């Protein structure tokens, strides 16, 4: 197969070793083809690939940011999306199963979000990304290596401050492969109970992994007290007691660390995950969806918000692309969940705010006619009329929308839209 990988080069070497042609693409400099235009249509991207490369399958990897290519849902090329940070972005990712033809998810306990919107997704955990040889000469007892910004993760900083007051532990932001192999214990702390890369990296290093208990599938992959050791999330005293006990029994500590490394080597390396993906891709076909265009709107709304800090032109581009998706979805009579109606409203308002005119407003009116059960479209139209200075008309529309005091209704509408735009 000819495989086009978007955003990351994960498993590219393994795919090539299995006899497949691979091309990587994205905004990162080390990838073979650069994405330079947000929301470039996939058919345009394919047309400019070097050497006339025409992919048989498309893999889009999650990089905890909006997807910056468009048109995947209408492409003839079957596609796969691998959701890694679903625990941060489930409100966007869960709809992508209507855009892509297959979904893999790194966090097992978030599969139900896909099921709720009629999407079949499969669990594929993360893996040990970098080979490390364990060292018999240990420089550290217990260590944590990771992000330690209070503004990003105050609970983590507080946890390790308290833990350091109880037991000796090195807490740092460094290259983990320079630290883990020389440590007796790698302590893991998660943002949202996720099964993160540090689990696999710590175990692969040969250190004992001390990580949180949780419903994320960890204990289906590894044997507690044999291949790793568990503590209750945020329980500083329990973690401290375990660290003391383990450091007083170094032979046991190293035996568990060695068993953990063996588990990673046997089942959780890049070659194992590549095998899962290739098996899925072999039989992958385009699958129909009754909301394949509307399902991409949350991603575009998210992009408008994220890119707004860089350049308003990007916001206009994201919102403009969303209007194109709305047009296709409306023309094809697609189903729109009420949650997506909120994202669509944001895109319409943002487009008119930045680009001027009333194209977004016209789409709001069109959706209000089609989706009469969703008052948000009419609410947004009233808000736009009021923002344009036509207060009397806005009050009349408010009266038509809801009996009672139109001034009070209009005030409520302003609060609703302000909350939506600020969320």
C-alpha cells in the first residue's frame, strides 16, 4: 500500500519495513511534505505530492490541535484517525468518526463518547517510543520527569511539592531518556487519569513504574505488583509509603522494573502498534455517514478559536471553511446534532464579525428554517440584529421568539451568545 501520514511520522519506518511506500506530511520541519495552508483540500495536497505519489490509505495522527486539512470525508481514499488526547478534546474528536472511515483511540475509558454519536472506535494504547538500555548503576531513587508549569497543571505541581516534603524524589523537566534508565523508580502523574506515554517510557527504561490506578485499561495491559506498582490518584501519603517501601527493598524494586520492561518489549513497541494499524488498513473501505460534513464543524470552530491568537485571517479562513461545510451538509440533507448547532453558530458569527457582510447570518437563517427544534440559530440572528444597531427589530424578533418582556428576552439572548463565544 501507499500510505500518506499526516501530522506525525509515527510507524513510518515499520510500515516501510513491511513493504509499504510511505510519505509523511504536516507542519513539522522533519516531515517530507510541508502543510503551508490551513484547511488545504486533501485532493489539492495529493495533487502536489512528489513523484506523483497517490496514496491508497490516509492516516491522520492527533497532535492535540485542530486538523488542518479538509475534504477527507469526500475523498476516495479511505482514512484513519488516531485520537491520542481524547481526554482533552473529546467534544471535537467524537464526531470525527463521521469524517474518517476508522478511528483508533489511545484512551480506552473515552470510547463511550464515540458510541454516543453512533461511531465505532477501537482502543489502541500508546507505546514505548524510544529504545533505552537499563543501567545497573542508578543515580536516582525516585524521579518524575515532565511538564511542571503551575498554570498548566496546578494539581501536578501541588502533588509533587507535597510528595517531596515526605520522601526524597527528584522532580525535573529534562529529556526522560537521560534520567529514567538511571532511576530505581519512575513516578507517573496524569492530567486526567490518561494512559500516557510516560507509562510506556518509564517501563521500557527498566525502572519500576509507580503510576495511578484508574479505569483506563492499564490493568488489562500490565500486572499490578508484578510489572508495575499502583497508587490512588492524588494520594500523596500512599505514594510516599510505597516509595519508602520499594527503596528499602531494591531487589524487589528491580525485579518489578525488569518485568515491566519485558512486558513493553513483548507487546508495546512501535512494531506492535504498526501491525495493528496495517491489519486495519488492509480491509478499510469508505463508510457512509449521514452527517459527514456537519461532523467536521466542531474541528473548524476549535481552529477558529485556537488560531485567533495568531492571525485573524486564520479565523476567517476557519470560519469560511465551516460555511462551505454547512453548505454541503444542508444541500445533502444531513443530520445535525444540537451540540454541533452551537459550533455552527460560532462559525457563522465569527465569519461576519471578521469578514463583514451577512453571509454567516444567511446561513443562520437557513439553518433556523431546516432545524426548527434548535432555537440557537434564531437566537443568534436576533443577537446579530441587535449588534447591528437595529434594536427595535431585535425586540420584535425577541417578542416573536418568546412571549413576555422582549427587553428581558433580548438581555437573555445577549448573555447566551456572550457565553457561547467565550467558551
